[in-house]
C-alpha cells in the first residue's frame, strides 16, 4: 500500500471540523438506516493530537437512549434452510474491527476491557503520524451513531484485509454516493459539524484510493500489533460455539450468543435496537461475526439486499502481560501441566482438564492459572463454566516439543 498520504483539508473547509466535540442526539424514530446502537445516540469526537500521549476524552452531555418500556427490536425470521446455513466467521473481519475500534476512541463505555489496547493504540497512532488522518478522515466516516456506510464493511472482509480493501475500491459508484448521502442525513442535528465535502467525492476513484490507504495504515498501527490476542479470543469463541452445536444444535448456538440476542423459534431477536424491523432470511442463512472491539450491542447492515450478518461482541479476557518475560514458563515442567496443555488443543473446561490429567478440579485450576500466566492458554468464562483454549504460543510450544521428539526418535539407532 505505500506510505499514507497526508490528507489535505478540502478547499473552503477547516481541517479541525471533526476535531470539535460533536454531539448527535439521534432519536429512535425509524429512518430506514442501519448499523444502529441502542445505547446513547451520541457520537463524541475526541481529539487526536500528536502532542499528547493519549486521546483526550471529552464527555457528551446527551442522555443515553434506553429501550425500557419500548418494543423496538430487530427480528431475523428463519426457515429450516436458514438454520442449516447459519455459520460463524472463521477469522476476524478487518473492517468490522476497524469500525468498532474507531468507536472505542469515541466513548468511555467499556474502556476497562480495552485499557491495554487503548494505551498502545494511542501511542502507535502518534508514532505513525496519522493522528490528523484518523481525526479528519476516518472518524467522520465511522461515527458511533445511528449509521455508517455499508460499503465500508464488505462481506468479502471475512477473507482478510486485502480482500476488504479491494471490495471497497470496487464498490459501485451509485452505492457509495447513496450511502454518503445517508451518512450526511444521519449526522445532521443542531450544533453538529457539517459533513466534510470530500465525503461526497468518495465515488471518485482517487478519493477511494486515499481512503483505502488510510484504512490500511490505521490497521497496521492499531489492529495488526494485537492480532494474535484478538485471534485467540475469536478461536475460543468458535470452540465454545462448536461445543454448543454438538450438544444443543443450531438453536442452542443461537440461544447463547449475547444477553441482548434472544432466540424464539423461528425468530432471532436483538432486543437492544432503536426500531422494530423484521428481516426475512428466506433461505439466505445468517453469518455471525464475533468482533473483539464491538461492545455490548450487536450491529446489522442497513441494506436488506446485502448478505445478512450480525456482528456481536466477543467475551473479553485481559490481554496477557508482556512484562513477565520467560519466567512463568519454568512452571510448565511436569506431566500434569503437559497433560492439561494437551487437553486445551480442542478446548477443555476445568473439570475436563482435571479428568485428563488425573487430578482434582482445584489442582487443575492451579495449573491452568500457571499456563495462562505464561501465555500458553486463554480462559473464558461462560455462565458457570470456564473454557480453556490453546494460544498461538502454546501451539508453537507443543509443535516444537513434538518436532524435537520426532528428531530424537529418528536419531536413535535401531535395535540389531
């Protein structure tokens, strides 16, 4: 992608329009838009300055939106074919992670779950010199509000970052122009800054190329350094779903996504939604996309003609500390921990790990704690169960041990 170009302020516009605090009091009336959120319809623009070590947080004054006493919800209607075609994304979707991570810079909500990432990402933005680009070019396109354009989160994104960016470049001009106008209509409110004029030029190839370059640079600075941990969380989620699917089928899977998603055959309901809307899948199936940076409320696309997706938040675990060096690895010596580590290859609860190692549950808990502190497994709690899964570091250790064992066996002389 080359080096990110400096994005000039469009003629006649101040480059700091979106550096000001922007309060969008967007009501709950139906507007035919999507990418909706139920809690506070407020998009606060936080200052990204290269002189400061962290993003400056400016609180918004609007009251949060609540669904209490309302019957608004998003409802997906399933046929038997849709149940058979429901699937979980096998890898992170880069554009949904970019979108949701930009939302994390616009609110204090859930900051505790992202504290480690937030500090590092703020520093990386500053070091890469892209603070102005994020502030003036990306935040206006991804407001934490009622809408942002569908073409920015293409379905092709499940194939990786390059596929995502290629799909954005290839998006039909008519679609881009239409969604730019929808974005403009969504953010208009008293006291809000005007939509930058360049937004209406995104149907032009050179502006789209600048956007793709900006997205690539942002991903490299903010998402890529944390991909191992994000993928670790995603794989733990997929293992959880696999176990649920084996034990309770597709309906069991749909019943255990997040507290705000409710399954009532044959309808999947998102209860935290600003309007009542019904989507009939009609055999198209549904793609479930777990997102590391999505917080609390699921998100859906606006255009009913696009493949149906639900982006929903992953269960969060703290990122492993990078300050402990290799010392915790010394605790791995011994058969018990080796057996527990092997058990986590396909995912194991504490009880299952204890059974595999032939120890009590309390002893297994002690060993999983040591393995987790060493960065070899991750542990996620679901209701009253803790599921342990192997991390990339743990997989590398097991693979290296297996390779050394095979090499050692091959070098031994065969008996005469």
